[in-house]
C-alpha cells in the first residue's frame, strides 16, 4: 500500500483517479489546488505525489521542484491535458517518474503507472526489513557465560568486535 497525494483542480479527474487508487489498496489524500498541496507536502511525507501541471495558486512543476527538495524519495508523477514536450523533458530530467497526458483511464493508470511503483516500494520495504533483522541478529549475538575464561574472552573480543576483518 502506498500513501499517495493527488492534486488536480478538476474534481472529476481527482475523484476518479483517487477512487481507482483506493480500489487498488492505496491510501489517497486529495488537494484541489497548489496552495493546499504545498501545505500537505510541507507537513507530511508521501510515497507518491501526482500533480496536475496547471493548478491555481502554485503550478505542478513548482510543486514538483519543492517536493524534490523537501522529500527527494517521493515518486512524482505529473499529468496534464496540455502536453508540452519541453515541460515533459524538464520534469523527467529533473527526476519526475512519469509525465501522463489526460484524458486517461484511471484504472489503467492505477495498474500500469502506479502498480510498478507499488511493487518497487514493497521490495524496498522487504529489503529494509531483512537488513534490519540481520543487523539486529548481528548486534544481538551475545557471548553467554560468567566464568573467568568467558570474562577474559570478552576482554579480548570487545576491541576487535567493530572490525569487519576475519578473526581467528
């Protein structure tokens, strides 16, 4: 499940995409203009942000640049009814994940654009959990015993423990 922000001043587009994403199992937050979106991105981190390029108050490209500074790990998808190749090139070179031209089928968008993002996100979370488990296991390994020999062994091991070099 992804935490997704969708920003579009057209209620029909915003609601249809939001519903398709929610039906796909994602948590969706909506904003109808750039100012509301700016408040949201300054107060919270989203996994994915979907911005219409032309928005009242703050345009989608400005939101994208600001979000890229505030939360560089957030995947940004720009959408527009007025495809402009230089804007698309600038956005993609600047780190946007995709640039989608409206109209589009919301269910297809959820499956073909957001689906792969969700898969990568799930794999990244799985990797982080595994790495945390391995680190915890490595860090939690404890020498058991309280004999004089165990105490001497601990005294010799402790200085070498941080090293990654093989020890014998």
